[in-house]
C-alpha cells in the first residue's frame, strides 16, 4: 500500500504533466502548483497570471507583492516555504487573454479534475480562498462581499476569503473600507498563528 506522501507526489506530478487544455488555449499550458503534503495553509486563487506562467512561481507579480508585504506581512522566504503554503488554483494554468483584454475564465474541468483531490491530499490547518471565482467554487451562489467578512469551514477546517489583491480591484476596496481597516488584520493574525509566528 502506497504512503500518503507517495500518493500526494504522484498527484502533484499528474497535475504538472497535464496538457488537456492545450487546444482550448492555443498555446502550451504550464500548470503551477507548489507545496507539500503537510503545508499548513492551502492557498487557492482563480488562476496564475501571465507573469506566473512565465516564471512558474505562484504570486510572482504585483498582486503577490501586495499579498505578502501589505496583507500578511511575511517575507518571501516564509511565503514560499512549502511547509507553510500549498499554492493551487481553480485553474492551474494561465488561461490566456479574452477578447476584451482581460484574462479568460478558468476552465471548469480543471477544478473538477484536480482541486478536490488536492484538498484531500494535503494535511493543512486552514484554507485561504482568494477572489470570487475561488470562493464561488466552495460557496456557490453566495454574496462574495459577505463571504469576505465571515469565517468559514471547509472539510472541518477554518477557511477565510480574500478579495483579489490586484491593483485593478480599486472599486471593491473603495466600497468596502472595513476590509483594509479591520478584516485583513484579522486574517493576518490567523496566518501568523498557523505559521507559529505569534510570540
């Protein structure tokens, strides 16, 4: 019988080898996933950005800088330590640009194929969902803003919802000032507690 670590590593390699959306995208997909079977935090976003696609490093963009430096207040070393974070997405690959200039929506088949298996394979302590698409996968048809300001449970573990930290997400932050004034500090405290950074 295979150990849980071997099964996890096999699953991770399956994801990294996946190319099923090649024809849909019109370019070579590059799945991005990082972490190990005991990462403390499962961190789920919508899909990698183009810069993440180019570097294969999660959150290696302006949104990631804001997330690490302004919201979590942790170093790159802590953020990218696989014992701390397991980074995955609703769609594991950058989906390309849509006709309106934004990124395409993540293919639904990706989360159905991989994400459910991933969250079962990682022995995490909490979940963090970033953006409305990630939140909707777990809490369909719920008001996104309400989800941000409440604590949740996924698979018996605490879960928190964040708005996307993109510099383009200006209106949401303007409409919801209590996020930056109050809520993000509460989530930062949870992150530090899980990472055992609290004195």
